[in-house]
C-alpha cells in the first residue's frame, strides 16, 4: 500500500518525506489556496513553480489539478503541467469533459488522476477512459451520512473483476480509521493530510511506555 500526502504545504511535504514512508503527493486548488499568502500576487507560473518544487522533494506521483471546465482547455493546461516534471500526474474532475481529457492524456502517455469521484459508475468510467488513478472522496461522503469506505470497497471489487489497472487513491481522508479500512479493503493508495499522518504514528500506550522506560533508564549512570 502506498501513502501519499494530501497537501500543497512544502514544510508538511518535507516533514512527511523525512519519515521515509511517503510515496507521492496530491494537491487541489483548495490546498493550493491555503498556501498562497496574497492571492493577487499568485500567478499560474507561481503555481507551476510550486508543483515543480514539490517534485524536487518527493520522487513519486505528484497530482496537479487542472482548473478549466472544457475538455480542450483541460488538455492544454494538463499538457503544460505534465511538461513540468515526469512525476506530474494531471488531475481532472470526473465530468463529461474531464473524461474526454483523461482519454486524450491516456493516448499521449500522460498520467491522470480522476478526481471528485463519488459513485461506482464514475470510477468505472475513469478506468475505461484510461485514468491511472481514481480518487473517491470518502470524508465528503461521510459528511452527508453516506458510507465513504463502502464506495472504495465497490471500486476495488469492480476493478478486480475486470483487471482494470487504475489505482485507487482513497482521498478526503479525515482520520486513522479511514487508513486502516483502506488497507483492509486492498486500496492501492491513501492520500493523507499531514495531521492524520502524525496521528498514525502516535499511541497513548507508546507514550506512557516510553515515559516509564525513560524514567527507569535514568537510574543508570551515563
Ligand atoms: O485531494 C482531495 C481530497 O482529499 C479533499 O479532501 O478534506 O477537502 O474533503 P477534503
């Protein structure tokens, strides 16, 4: 199972990379907006430079999302982003135009991540269009009283039934249980916010045990 970090924050990406368990990065326009100080000074070129910086930190897939709605515009934007670095994966929304763009990128050997996926049929279409990754948003489904992880289970089963090579990225992860459930279901990847990555590491019994070990070790002379 691969771990991606779901952030555009370079410090968080560096910190997660230092742990030695990071396989890739996902970003989206909302995550980019969080790291922009003054939006009036942040240009498309700044965005591209930021994605290139992420690629220097992590040697794995880095999803950069298109911000157009029409297929032609998505294609132009995605080709531009893909030219930044070999690890850039073009993230396209699962819409009619997004599907057309994914099919185009697939025929050109440009990797894609179908995003904003909330139903099994959307995931099926992403795979048929040749998406390399599909991103079901589990937390946002949970937010509307729908079982987000049940969607992941359906997608994993459907892809296994037909041998689709599209990798499932569990996205919109909100807590450690989403990660455990992803692993039990055999999802390929979980893209995890930095705060949740830290939660995966910690356990109160580890902390209590360590405190006691340190206390007992202090009887020894250095
Ligand atoms: O990468 C996109 C996805 O993970 C968004 O998460 O928390 O905004 O629903 P969230």
